[in-house]
C-alpha cells in the first residue's frame, strides 16, 4: 500500500501544479517560461499567434541544429597554436661528437687483415679484367671462406636476357667461369651453382628485371659490381643485390663482412679499439669555463664507435646558457686522425656531431651533421620546440609508455623517441625472423648479435627484412611521435682553420698537450674546431592549446540559445518539468479513464441516479476526489477529507513560486 | 488553434484578413505595453521605476547597454575573417621530393668552342688591353687556338669601354678610340662612383638602335663584374640562336654527370633521373620527378635511406668566363614545382661529401577573404609559361617575359617561350638588349605591375635543409675509391679521376615527421551567432525574439497605430460632415476598441459543455469557502487575471 500512498501523494503534488489538462499546462508554460518565444504565442492575436508559433518552432530547430554543430566542433578536439620567439636562459643542448670512422685501423687491423687482403685482390681483379696480370703470386693464400659466404660478382648485361655472372675469384680459378644465369630458369641456375660449388644462385625474376633494366642504360659496357646473399650455404634461397657502381658494391660488401667480424668482439674490446676521449678531444671551453674530455660521457655507438656526449645530464645537472653568441657557447678542438681510418669502411672523413636533448639517445645517422677536418665549423643554434597536447587532441605519446614496442634503448637510460622506437621495432622483428640481433642496434637479453658462423643466413634475412615495405609500415604504424618535440635548428658556417700563419704553433701546442712530446702529431687532415652557441633568438616555441574547452562549449551553447530564444539552462529545466507534468497528466487521464470504465460497469450493475453536473465537474477537475471516492480507501488520511471542497492550502502553495516575483510587483 | 488543419487555417486567415492592429490604442500605450511585456530587461525597469531620477538612470543604463551591444557586435563582425593557426605533426611514410642536380657549368666548353670562339677572343683581348692579362702568364690550362676571325660585328656594337674621365669620355676596346658619351649613366654595382679611381671604371653602353641618342651606360666598380656581365650578354645572344636539341647535346649527359646512385638502400641509375634543360644551367637531372607516374617515398629516415649520388664535375671543361665557381647546384622541390635553380639552388662542393638533412613542412593559407593568395593561379591574369603548378616565382617570371615580348618583340633567354615568340638575338632584334635592360630596371622598380598582379600561392611545401660537409674521399680511402670510380666510369674517359672532379651528395630525411601548418577560420557563423547571443544576453537578456519584437512594435505596430489614428480622424470628419448621428460613431469606435483588446474573438470552435467544464479552477477561487491566507490570494488574483483573458474569451464564445 506504500506505493499507492506515494502515488496519491504524487497526484496531490500535481494538483498544485499548473493545470489539469494538456492545454492548460501548455498555456501555463508558455506564459511563465523564461524562453522568449512561447510567451508571444499566448499574448498575441490569432494571426500573430500563428506567426509566433512558427517563429518559435523555427528558432528552436535553429538552436538545436547549431548546438549539434557546436558539439561536433567540440568533439573534433581542435587545437590552436601559439608561437613565441625570443631569447631566454635555456639548457644548452647535449652535444654528441664522434669520429666518422668507428675504430682505429691500427687496433682492428689484425681482425680485418684477411678481409682487407681479400678485397684488395678482388679490386685488383675487377680493375684489371685481363686475367693473369694479378700480382697474387707472392701473397699468402687467401681465406676464401669469408668470400664464399657472400661473394662479389660481376654481372655483364650486354645481353639483356642472359646476363653473364662472373664471380671474381671463381672466374680465375675455373678458367673461363662465365656461367650464364639464363633468364629466370632454374635449370640455368643450377648450372651456375655447379660452377660456383658454393653458392646456389637462384636469381629471382625481379632481380633479373632490374639487372636487365641496366642494360638499357648501359651503352657499351656496364660491369656492375654485384653481391649475392644466400640464406644458407648450398640452399637455393639466394638473391643478388645489384649495384650500378662497383664502389658502392664494394663498400656495402665490406660493411656486411666487417659487421659480422666485429660483432663477435666483446663490447669492452670494441670500446678499447675505438677513439679514446683524451686522444680525440683536445680542447674544450664552455663559455668562459674550461672543460676537458672528462666532462664528456662515453657511449658506444655501433655506427661510429666511441662517441662522447657533452652535457648529457645523466648524472649531473644540465648546463644553462644565458647569453647568445659564440663567446658563451661550447668551443671544441677535435682530432679525428684521418690516417688511422679503416680504408674501406668509411670513405667520408670528418667528425660526426649532433645536438640533442638531455637524456635522449643520439641517432647520428638520422640527425647528425658532419664537420670537416681542417676547418672551423660554427653552429648557431635555435631551439625549435613543439609542445603538443596529448590524446585526444593529437596522436602523440608523452613518454612512450603506451607504445606497443619494447624500447631497447631504455638500457641506455634514455627517454623515448620515435627513432628509438623504430629501431627497436626493427630489431625485434629481426630477432623474431632471423633469430639474432643486428649489430647496429641494441640487444634485448639472451639474444646475440648475428655473425656469419652462428647465423650463416643472417645477411640474406637482414636484407630481405630491410627491404620489406610491409615490416617498415608496421613499425611506422605502431610507433608514435613524442608530444614534446625539440629540434635544434642549426646555422652552419665554415672557415679554414688553422690559418696558414698560425698552424705551426697551434699544432705544436696541441700535440704537446696530448702526447707530452715536442713531436708534432697533428695535421690539417685531422683537426677540427667547433663552435656551438645559441643564436640571438634561441627559442621558437609552438605550443598547442585546446581550441574548444568545455567552458567554450557551454558559453557557445548558451550564446546560441540566448541569441535565438533568450533561453538558459533554467529554461531547459522548466521544459523538463513540463514534460514530467505532462506525463503525470497522461497517467491521471489513464487512471480516470479506467475509473470511468469501472464506474460504468458498476453503474450498469447498480443503476443509480445519474451524477449531478456539479459532481461531474468536481470529478473532472479534482481527480483526487474521484479516485478516492471510487476506490473507497478511508484509511488513507492524506486524502482530502471533504469531497467537493478543494484542499485548503494548495493554492496558496502554488503561490509560493510566484513569490519570487514579489519584489518586482511590489515596485509597481 | 494554430494546429488546425490547413484548410481551416486558410479559411480562418481569410476570415481575419482585415488586419486588426495592435492591442494598444495609442502610441504611448503601446510603448508602455511593450516595456512591460518585452523580454529584454531594461525597458521594464524604465516603466516601473518610480521617481524621475531613477527612471532617468534606467533609461541611461538601458541605452548604454544597447550601445555596448552594438559596439561589441560590430567588433565581432569586423574580426569575423580572422584565422587561427594550427600545427600538426604526423609521423608517416613521406614522399621523397624531387631533387634536381645541375653542373654549375652549363655546357661543355670543348664542344661550345665553335659558338664561343669569337666571343672568347674578344674577351681575352679586352683583358689584355685593359688589365695587361695575357694567356701565357696565367695558369689557364687550355690553349687558345688561333681562331679564324670571321668577325661578326655585333661585338663592335656593344664594346667594353673604359672610362677615363668618368662620365664623359671612354676608350673603345676595339678601336682604341676615345669617344664622347651621351646618355644617362647607370652604375650596375653601386650608385656611388669612386671618383678617385675613375681610371678603373669599366662598362658598356647600350643604345636604342632606332634612336641613337637614347643610350644607357652601365658601369661597374670591378672589372670582374663588368667582364662577366658583358660576357653573359653576348653569350645569351649566341645561345638564343641554337636550337634546344643541339643545346641538349652540347651539355652533359646523365652518364657524364652521375657516377653512382643509391636510393633507400637500393641501387639506382640514370633511368631514375629525368632530363630537364635549364637555359642557364644546361642539362639538369631531376631525381624522382614523378614523370613516369610513380613518386618514390621513404619509410625510414637517416642518411642511409636517402639519395646518395656521386657526381662527376669535369672541372677541366668549364667555361672560364661564364662561371667562376666549381661544383654542382641542387634544389629540392616538389614534383609539381618548377626548379628555380638559378634563384634558390644550393651549391655543392667538389672533393667533399655534402650531407643534406631535410625536414618537411607543408603550409596552407586560407584564401579570400582571409588573405590575398591564390589556390591554383587561375585567377591571376598572367599566363603560366612554365608547365608546372603555380608559384609566385613563376608568375613574376612569366609576367616579365610577357612584358618583354610585348615591348621588345622577342623573349628573354632565361625564361620559357610564350606561344608564337622566339628568343631574342642580335640578328633579328638588334635593339633587344637596350630594351631588356630598360625593362628589367622597370621590373625591379616595380613599375611593370608584376609584383601587384602576382599573388602568393596558398599552399606550399617546404623542405628545410641542414647542410654539412665532410672531407671525401678520406685520405686513406682516396686511392681505391678513385680507382674503382674510374673503373665505374668505364672507357669513356681514359684518365684517372681526380678527387676535385667528384662530389658526393647525400639527401635524406632527418625524420619522417611532416609538419603541417594550416590556417583555419577562427570564426564560423555558428560561433559568431553564439557570440552575438552571448553579448545580447549579457547586457540585456535579449534574443532574436526581442529584435523581432522591436521591429514589430516600433515599426509595424506604431505605424499601424498612427495610420489608424489618421483613419479614425478622417472617418470622424467624414461622419461629422455627412451625418449627424453622433451616437453611432461613438458606438463604432467602442466596438473597434473592443476588437483590439480582444484579438481572440474569431478564434476557436463554439464552446461545448466539456470546454466549459474545463475552465480553470482559479475562477472558483475567490469563493469564500477557504479562508484567504492573508494577501497571497490577492496576488494570486492578479496573477490569474494576467493569464485569464485568453481562456476567458474562449469561454465567452
């Protein structure tokens, strides 16, 4: 019965409401609402009523339409960017300096001896195509084991369909070993394999096509240095990587071979073989303060051997620079000792340097620049920052924790960057597919670097993976850029250094300081001066802010509603109230209708005197009365005691809300 | 009643066609009614305020609120066409740009000998006469053969001159005669002539062929510039007469220029390069020009994955007077863009590895009415002579070329030919040089109007380059490198390559971030309206409804009232004149008044029993059955009388 009680109470609550029928309710609403249009519908004459009705409808639909647009705009999470340029005290960037050549040739010579002899002889043979002239009679026998894993071949493509493949060494040994890899036929391939004894040259169609294409370019003689990589010795799974230039082919071949050799050397040994800080960094000056090689953090970089990072901020506070100009920047003198370069590994000589953020890993191949020996290179720095808002405004990551790629560079204690992610992604793929890690990238635990002995097919696997567009795309898709992107815009200028007049004493002093002897050990081919400093305007920051905030949305919604209809949130509440009231009216009508049916049945059973008009009026208007009457629930004490008498206090209650208007009417 | 079916509505509208005016009979009544009933906030205060001062203050406040609204809305309107900038960075596979590579020297000097021997002889003579320079003393490598002096005489027409007494007399190079100078003097290098060194001033004179008194004198402070300018002038004359096919043959072939090529870890060759003949730089080669429909893209950044080429710069075959520097020129551009290599190319050193790291930025401006830029260039009245997409450079060059053809009758050599025109040369257009210099000066001084006609392009792509140089090949690798490269070069050249003949170039993406800077409209109509709404609401709680009200009340209703007044007056006057039945007129006006007050009289169906029953309760309220709770009921009455008329009238019918 509790429900019933509640129901009846609700009915009474309704009785205090604005009306008893829909029309009344509507009229009351229109008259009393704060929204501007409806009032007019009530107040005006019939024709204007019509006009106002349509106007109100039109405005209401306009409001809703525009609200839709506004909400859409909000949900698209637009951003506005603000740009600021100027000079402020900033952290001086971390400066990584490396030698373009990873190891001292004098230190690695014993490891690369075989390889170097091999390539020398090979070059000899390439350059002097007439056999027999080669001066190998005096030299000790070559270690052809290295060769056979990945041989260099010549492809003569005079005949487009039948390129002649000449293995540089085999050709000499097997008289005229001009095996033809005829077309794409495997039969011909087998023949080649037989001739080579070691490699099964299964030339793919695509290879042939590229090779064939070469022919069109070659006018009379294109002898392309070519390289094969087989997945396994004796297996059929081989590809030729062809190069139009022998120089390129030799370099690539040498890199592959030396990578394999050096990957077996333990890290400590590799560090020892590289350039030591005290040999490389001859002088250092930061602002007015002297610094020396001890201020640099050593890091082993697979491409460039030992690299040294100034101001990395790993252990100590990052240095600030509060003045623009070369006098307040970093001045370095480096020696790259060009005489000690590995001849076939890197043909460009100079220092490789890079500016990057503190605690980030230097990816020199991507972002690094060269500094030429015998010059003074001045680098003016402008810090170009982009500060973005994270999700949902832009698809970027704050610290890389939400990227599904395991960051292998975290072992260096460095922060996330997209380059680190891409490399980690590649290395992970490589480990998964080839079973070993590539020498150029860091290793996860319990995985070894690839080398020719343990993983004979790695080079094939690697080059297949490297040229796989699909894998690259997967990596690109899974890596996200960082939200705060800092680039160092460099203005590079160069001058000859040291000048002819000063070079004598400069070399003398620097040599003396390094080697404690009066012998001059430096020369123009090794020495580099670097000036790195902030420009007059040292920062350009583009920062994002949300174009549409919730405040913006609310004020715009309010503006729209206000503009068309003069409405506010309260009006919406009013409207909601009206709807609830209308629902109640419906409920009541339903009930009364049911009651009516019942009564009719009762009347039919006990034909009574018909109700008087006043009774009917009462019944119609005071539902509470009717309800109680028919239901006959005398226990309910909340019900009005006297039928026909309106509840004494409900009108005065109804006044209550009108009281708000009190002061206004008082003023009248 | 408005929801009645269409026919009913039309019928009703017809029935009520005689427009009933506003309820208020007089203007002041109308105003009072408006102020009391309007939705805006200030007006009511004016009416209900007691006391003159208070009313005055409220009038003032209301007016200032109106003023503020008008001012703010005007501001909003004026700032409507403003743009906000957004920068998005996207990491993605990037299309590799086109890279155009040229040798700085346009044509092989050895093959140009036939065409240039005369000019070179002249130049050497000038050098000897003016500066005492002779071949034997210098280190010039090639020997100047005796050339047959057939002698075309246009060198005589524009000889180099040496000015002894600056401005008035000059020595002719050829004849050695002194002659007087007429005409105005233009100093190409600076406007200030160093009068102390007047002996050193050298230059040339250009005269209008039709009118020899019209002469322009160009002088240079340095003989180097003078000789080069003068040489270039004649050089262009000669080149203009050589057909394109011949010129292409005279210049470097792809095999000549490119020694090795490597892109994205794969070997590439001359098929990846497209020939592009530049009038001043000869044969240039564009990598990834997109001509065969495919544009290469990079999916990994870093120097290994970009373009690596070794260029063969045959320094020995350079033209000694035309170009004085050695190396190559490259430009990174979009496939649709014309490479303005002479304007914005980057020079590449020989015997060095030049590494060029790129950052890609795409920008987009909003076109009209936000800014004055053009999307496609179709709305610019200058014909695009280049077969590439529009840019400001293209427009300016085309505009100048057009002016040149119009006023000089022939086209300038450095720019493409418009339809039906041909390049200027001395034989056909003896006057063109004077004309050209004059025109060019006008162009530079913005008198041709080209700078006004041409507009920026709305969107453009930019590759920011970071260039650094390393020594290449290194001393230890030099030996084998040069040997292998010589071998690569093959049998075409028999000599061993020198490292100063080579240049190594690496062009790569530093990272695959694409920065996209775009302008967006800061305002849309929706936001403008919201802002209007905010302003109106803030100051007066007003809305469009209020505006309509104002229009209705102040324009329509007021007008109607005035009209009615006039009509009544006229009617009264008429009635007074015609008849003396005063009672009737009185009655009529009464009725009319009732009509205004009672606009619902035509409304609704006839009352039924039910509608009668549905009368709202309040009517019964004053019944003394319930004790009135002090004054609230009284107010209730007023509240209901306000609400009542509508429903009451329904009842009356």
